């Protein structure tokens, strides 16, 4: 009897503590668009006055970046998960103050190439309409070629009966759009502007004070206790690590990883043309690929892979000299242009010749020239990392916390978004049949689904990286044969486009 009274008093105490929490008012924050003025009475900032105060949540998302917010938005939109109580832990002030995006500013160099599959998922949760309010660039063609001049291939969306191959969007626009999307719901979320310090699994007898009205929480079940860098603590049934490649959640949960450094760095920056670029371009050079991606308004994004010393040297070059280097790398630098008529000239690849006549769109073209640099140059090291496990009881990893890949195909963020949407769907399926959302068997179902897709893509990208890192005559011929094979064998080309678009099918004949 005494135990029951104590439990009721503690539960009532917790309910009273919820009212003083400060409600976010987005009117006071810098507005990204008119849609950012939506207020939510269920949006709170995590505060704690007493060391022993208990804040029970169904899910704690550690990391409020693009992938973490995609998970939150997906949970907010699904009928069986929109009632869950969620904590978002991230020290990024943008989660509280919003992001200020001005149309007159040049694009930020940090961009993502979003696949049609990801765009469809964003539309499903209502986030893509916010992306379209800002600068973005759809593209329906891509040209890929080798510095040897032996081969090239052109990909066109119409080859697979699609309108686009992808869309290049600034990361801050994707993030802002997800924040706008979640503000447009009555989702019960609390934002903790802090960092995770430690994480422990609480025994059953310490979970008795949990408010049993919290859906998805078992009053007698175990909870994860999260201690934050600002001294706050909170409890959650499920902890999601969406905190990037140096994930604190992954470290504290004891997940082991496999991977290696590529001994390569990438330079990224925004550049400007005299005309608008509407195509994605990628050229494989001796030290690594260089990509030129449209971003709209006569701007493009450069992602140039090279060895660390070259990256350091080029970062410090005068702007005019850097622009000359990029134009050289995308034109005649390191080798000749491929010839559109190579197959019909009786050359080394004449055995690929078919009766297909090249249209003007399928002929080799030189990318538009750069006229100036439009942003700072940023350099970051490249590596491959994969967590041996994505899930254990009460803990699951998504995005870069679970895997990082080489950026040569722009697939990293799409894999992360795939993780987020798959996890929200599987949580919903678990709730539908009465399964504990932190049950390891449920979380392993997510792991099995995503690990298969992620490992396949990682293996393909790693194979490309290794194949194009060696300048060796016979291998150069094989690479050129692969380019021409993709160019002249329609079933192979269709499979490559479909797979890169997010259809998650092996790039084989279909």
C-alpha cells in the first residue's frame, strides 16, 4: 500500500514539473521561410532543476542533424508513432533558433545529391515542399569519363523513364526543411541543447517512477539513462545514435567497427559559371575523381579528391589559380577528351559497336567553364567505416554513426536517410503487434534490412575507389571497357541508373 502511494506521488510530481518547461516560440527565431512561424505547444527545451528528476521518453535521438531530424519527422507523421514522446539531444543552436537562409547568399559548399528514392520519402513526410522554397537543382543527365580518354558514358533519366536522376541541395536547406516539417506537427518532442556524456542501462527497480501514461514505455521495464554535458539527465526506452562518424552513442554502447582510411582528402567549394549548369559531371583523375554538381543560379559544387598534400596546397592557392586548376582538371588536364566516335573507328573497343546511333545528348561534352570561386574551400579526410552491429537492446545506430562511405557517388546521406525511414517504419510495425520498441529482435530486423543495402553500396563504392586509384595500362583498358559497356549495353545502363537512384537492386542485367 505504501509503495503504491509513493509511486502515485512521484508520478504526480513529474507531471507538475512538465509545466514550467519553456516553450519554443519560432516567431522569436530567425525565419527561414514563412512556414517557420508555425508554433508547437509540444516543442520544449529540456531543463532540469533537481538531480533526481526523471524525464521518461519513448525515444531519445542523439544527434539532431539531417538524419536524426529525418527520423523525428518520420515518427511524427506515422499514425502509430506520432504519439511517442521523443527527446532530441544536440548542441547545434539551429535546432532552437532556426536557420537563416538568404536567397542572395551564394550556396554553402556543403551539399548533398539527393536520389529520387529519398525525394519520394521526403514528400511522404511533407518535407520536400520546404526544400522547393529554397535553392536546389534537379538534374536529368550525368557524364562520367576517364582521364585516359579511352572511354566515357552518359546517363539520362529518360533511359529509365524518370524525370530526374537526382537533386543537389545544400545541407542547411535539407536540415531547415526537416525542422520546418516537424514544427508543422503536434509531435511531443523535447530538445536538449547539450551533448551526451555517459549512458547506462538502469535496472528494473529504478524504473518504478516512470509516468505510465507515456506510450511505448513499460512501467516495469528497463530504461537507458543518459547523462548530458550540462548536468541534465534523462531516461528513454530506446536510444538512437544519429551523432555522426565519431558517434558517442556507438562508443558508449560498445559497438565495434571495421574500416580504413583512404589516404585521400576531398576539397569542396562553390564555384560560379557564366551560364547555368544543368548536368552532373565526374571525371576520374590519377589521384582521384573530381565532380562538378549543379546547384542552381549559375552555381555549381566541386568535390575534388586527391592526396592530402595536394589538398593542402590547392586549398592555399590564390583563387584565380585554383579556378584554372579546376578548369584544367575538367578539360584537357592529365589526358585527352574521349571521342564520341571511338566505337565506330575500328579502334580497341570496336567490338562494343552496336547499331545504336548517338544522339547529340549522348556525345561527349566539355563541362561549362568556371569563372570564379564563390565560397571558401573546405578540406576533409576520406575513410570507410562500418559498425559490425547496428542494434542491441535499447540502442540502435543510423546514418554516419553506423557507416561512412567514399563520396564519389554522393550516396552517403541517402544511405543515412534510408536508415532513418526504415527504422521509423519498423518501430511502427512493432507497435502494431504490441512489441516493445526497444526489444532487440525488433531492432535486429532493422539491422538486417539496412545492413544488406548499406554493405552492398559500400562494397561497390570501395571497389570503384580502388579500381580508379591505380594508373596501370591493362587496368586502364578494363576501366574504359566498363565505361563503354555501360554506354552501349542498355540493360546494364538501366540497372546502374536504377540502383544509383535508390531502387536497391543489384546493378546487373534486368
